[in-house]
């Protein structure tokens, strides 16, 4: 996904920053917060560039002036970026930053610093930064970035202006993951199983996700037949080897399979998760009523509940498959 598209999606954050630039009322500290993969860093960099720009237009950098060129060439000396060293951002890093900023004579009138993964500041680092935020050296702008705002000290949150980033839609996540090289059919399922792009990535990296998906398709197809043996054979595969601890994932995928049947019946083909199975789905989606598919989904949720209540997975799944065949 292009950065511009991500940023377009983040109209709330954009509006806050554009207004600040256009009204020349830039706060001394901002907290960019929201799920990862939502363009926070790209947006912070664009904002910093526009702050330095000699002739910003409607809150955007002109991309032509000397300052913009410096920025693009990575020579903007008035910009500092801090990121965790190892597991955390340490007090020495914050002290170094403060020294840098207080001795530096700016060429552009303002200095900007970006702190990535701001939630990883140690308590000492955060307290040190806090003093700095409370007594701002006037032409300094702090851009703090975090995917975990709950882990940022409340005192820091209260001294920074909140710039919220919203989760990407499944469509944008799908586009991003595909661009990163994920298989589109697998990514399509992964984004439905997760609320954020990191979660979707983790699912894609799971061992055997592709095989599990194939197995679910097999189970789904067998479930409308009466060949119990074939069904149980497929189910047996589940309990062999590495899939045994992935039962929850299997059930979630199976739920999406039956949801696909209802989506097809409702004429929403474009929403299908198992889009590569369109041919089979279009031939069989009307073999049961809408309510029939919905009760299949209910059986799955019921099985999930039983497993969570410590009924053995194997027993729960076998009972589930019988129920699915009964419709
Ligand atoms: Zn410019």
C-alpha cells in the first residue's frame, strides 16, 4: 500500500496536523497512537517535513525548497529520531537528545524529535523526558509514537496532544500483506481472523497455516455430504502432528467457511474469504437454507465453548462434524 493511501485513511490525524500547520499553532508535543502498520511514522515524518518547509501549502511540504531537499536527502540536522536500543529507550538516550537540542543553533527555526515506540521508555527515561516536555525549549516539537498507548505514562499522555490512528480496514491490510509477499488467498483469511495487521502477520507466519486452511476447506465440503467416514478421516488429520494445538484456528476458519455460504446467498461474492473456492461455493451455497448455514455456525461456536470448558477437543470436533452433516 502506498503511504498516501494509508494517510488518506487517517483523516482524523491528518486534520489535526494540517490545521496546526495552517493556523501556525503547532503544539510542542504530540502523541501519535494507534495500531502498528497504520502509517504513524510516515505521518510523523511528513509532519516534520512540513514544519521545516519554507513554503508549506495547505499543511503540506512544498517538496521544492532548500529545507525540503535537505529533508529528502537525510541531511536535516534539526531532526532527531530516537528508537529503543535493545529492549528499551534508556535515560542516556533522552539526556543525549536534550544536550543535542539545547546546544544546537537551528537553521530552520525549529527542531523536531521523533521518539519511536515511546512506550518502551524506562521510567527514568520517561521522567527525564517529562521535565523536558514541561519546560519546552520553545522551538522544539516532540513527536512521540506508540502502538500501545496504555503503556505510556499518564503524565506523558496528559502533556502531549493526542493524534489518533485507526486500525486499517481488512481491504487495506490485505493490500499491505500482499505487497509484503503474502499469498493473497491466505492473507484474505488472516485479516478476517485478526483485528490488526500484526496479528494477521503472526497468523500467516504460523506453521502450517496453509495446510490448516486446506483441511478446513475439505471439512467444509465434506460436511454437506453424508459420507461420515470421509469426514472423520479428515478430522483425524487434525489430531495428528502439529495441528492439535491449532484447534481454535481451525474452528475460526470453519466459521468463515460457513459464513461464506451465507455471503454467497446474500449476493455478496466480493466478501468471500475462500474466494479461490468460488466455483464450489457457487455450486453448493444453495444446497442448504440460509438458516441452515447459520445453525452450522452456531454449532461451531458451541464446540469452541465446550473445548474452552475442557471437553476434549477430539470429542468436541467429532460431535461437531456430525452436527454439521445434519445441518
Ligand atoms: Zn518545502
